[in-house]
C-alpha cells in the first residue's frame, strides 16, 4: 500500500476531499495528517473521518529533527501540503526529493511567495482585474512557491467576480484536480 501524509494548517477542506478520494483506493491511502495549528478545523475533520492526526509546534518542525524523524518513520510515497502555511525546512526537503507537493491558489509565478495564500491571493487577483486564475500544483523546494510546476488548471474570470466568487472557482479546481494529480504521481513513481 502506498502511503500519503498530508500537512495542513487550516479548515482541512482539501484534506477531507483527498481522504475521501483515496478511502476506497486499492493501492493508495492517506496514512495520517500533520498539523501545526492546535485550533485548526482539520483536527475535527480527521476525528470524524478516523484518520490519525499529529500536532507539532515550530520548534519540533524547524529547530529539531522531530517532524523529520516522524516523516521518515512513516515512509510516505508522497507528502502533500493541503493548506499548510509554513515553509518546509531544508532538511525535510532534502530527505524527500520530489516527494513533497503543494497546491497554490493561483497560476504561478503570479501571486506566489511568502504571505500569499488563501484570501490574500484571491484579493490580489481581483484587485489586478485578472481575466483568468487557477491552481498550480508544484514540487516543494527550499523557497515559497518556487518548486517545479507539475500541473496548472485555469478558470475564466468576469467583471462580476468578487474575491469570494474567485475563491469558489479556485476551490472547485482544487477539489477536482488535486487528488487526481496525487494519484497519478504515486502510480507513475511506482
């Protein structure tokens, strides 16, 4: 069985979508979720879905090897960031080359980098009157949103769109495409 480890910081809607996508998969499953936010709604989702969840603080993540050792013990085929907001430490990136992916709610390289996540991205897209936006699924490296692009999906915007409707369009793309790309990567890398 191929194992996925998810990292999340927030509500966990993408986490739930990914868990449900793989819950009856014959060869791939979500083994656990890791969160850096003790108040994240993803915790309740994991309880309801009966998926193991681990909480860690910044020290365990970036000042010690605690999270790295946990990840190594889990032997994941893929580490998937799903609304995870911290930069991945270099030791983790180097230990899992081309095994950590992220989804960004815009068409990178636009609207990427430190501090550009969630509603901030959708507001920037709106403020700049973009004609399209979308999602970018990419490998994680030592910098925010600069890893090699795996897949991009677009949605058309119109003058009636608001930051909220832009977010809805982007979430639809995330839910539709992220699990499929995860599955494809795991199956291709055997």
